[in-house]
C-alpha cells in the first residue's frame, strides 16, 4: 500500500521535502504506525509539535467538544478561548500581551513588523536594522528567511530584507560591534534548534539585553522550538535571568493544530495599533481551546518533572555512546532537546534506525537531533537509544581515542 501512496504523492505534491519511504497512518502515545502496520518509536515528535504524543485522551476530548461548537470565527469577533489562553501564557511568562497566529514563521513576521514600527516610533525610518545569529533558523517566509543565518535556505530567494546584520552565537565582541543607534531589534534563539542544538551563554544573552536597553532596541527571543517545556521548564530564558521584550512561541502550543504566539511586555502592548497587523486563521477557537488543554495537561500531569527525569536518562545514554565512537564530536542540549554532532553524515543512521522502528531526525547534515514527545518515559529513552546503539555499532568501529566528550548544557 505504501508504494502506491508514495507514487501518488510524487505525481501531485511539489517535491520540497526529502521524505522517507514510509506512509504514517496513526499514532498512539510515543509511537506511530504506518499503513502496513509497522510500529515506530517517535523520537522527533513532528519536529517538536507533538509534545503530548499522539492521541492524548484529554486533547482528543477537547478537540471533539470544541469542533462540535465552533472551529473558526473572524478575529473581529471575540470567543472565550484566545483571552483565556493569553492570560495563562502571560501568567507563566511574566509578559503582558499576546497576539496569536498560525505557525512559527508567521509569529516571527509579526515580531519583525513590531520591531520596525517600534524603531520608527523611537528613532525614525533610519532605526530599522535587525541583528540575528549565524546558524539560526526562524522560518521559511520572506521576512523570517531574511533573519535566518543560514545561506542554504535563502540563497535562491535573495536579496532579503535590507538592514539585517549577522553575528556568531556567543561572540560578545561581535555583538557589540554590530549593534548601533540604527538597530531596532536583536533576535536570538536561546537554543539554536535547527542550527544543531547550540545553547547561547548567559554572558551573551546579558550583553544582548544591555545593548538593547542602551540603544532603545527590542530584544526578541525565538523559543518556538525550545520553549513550552522542551527543556524541562516553561521557557528557555528562565535560567539566564534575561527577560526579552518579545517572546515567540509555537510548535506544541496548539496540540498539532496550527497556533503560535507573540508575547510582548506592557510597554509594547499598543505598539502595533488597530488594523496594522492581523491573522485570519490565527487564534481560532479550536486552536486556543487546545492550547488551554495543553497547558493544563502539562501542569496537572507533572510533565515538566518527567521531562527532567527522561532528559537525564537521555543525556547519560548519549554521553555513553559518544565515548564509544570517534565519529561523535559532541553531545549538546538539555531536557528533551539534544543534538549529537558527528564527523560523518547523519542521514544514513536515521534511515537505518527507521528500518529498525525508531524515528530520528538529522539537521545540518551531520547532527542527530532528538525532539521526542515530552511524555517520553525513561524506558522509552532506552528503547530508542538501544536501537541507535545497534545502528552505530553496525556503522562505526569502537573508538581508539581516549578523549572525553561530554554533553554541553546543564
């Protein structure tokens, strides 16, 4: 059956994804099943979206109940759920206001517009420059692509937005050199996800905060991938003590239904102005109802503590594998967000693991990225990494080096 469905896809779907030769049909918890009945442990959670796994009973019940009442209404009319969800997100984050849109890229676009209008209000048209990080990833729309620090995504579509300056992660001197009175915003992923799971240092984030304050620019944190429990806490910025002016959230928020959030401080609450921004399908009754249920499940089922426990088990297993093979450069990450950098292409390992019933993900060509559901148990960590260990044993020879490779991230 899979072969027939894949042939149809090849004929009718524009080929922008390097898809794997399987067709998934349903999911249950941390496992998915293909149309031929084979079961797979999901260690990528739909690229971080399926944080509560597949078919969570509370999410399904909320979806069915809300779908029977109202799926969509024009954002010009109120409904009970966006305000409730915004209130909860503000309580958790310490921010003051929320704008809902569909996906992460759209939320980034909103953040860029907000930065530009705020800059114009503070310093006129010349205050329009944006500072972003090399190696970052913020989306595939034109604006978000313009601030993504990877040429491979933008080279065929340029030139992008004018006035974008890039600096290396943790390059404090470089950051000081590019931020000026023309800067309207500094945009940072506290943990670069698609860039290989690389964590920004406290010093770098503190410097970004200080420079933003000095120059009247906004500090924007993109936590689309690393926020909402992924690191074993609600937000990545919590441990640094650095609070952004704008916080971008997405991926798991809508429980698989498109939903992202742009959170702002009180001083920015009225910066857009009426009719200056919008999203027809952003913050629908269905998506926001599911967002409320997602937050409730996270709290009431103690998911953050489970992430911490399973994350420590994953760290132990990945560090052990790193010591066994010279092909492993480094293990990075925390919570249930890890990257294992290799000296060789990672996709062959992903393909072999898939044949053995485990779904993995690779980024940057040579980094295995782990973004499993946040409900992953320690036993399931072992299930997945037992397979990876077997795959690596078939592909590599035992290490002859005595060098120590440790995980980066607390």
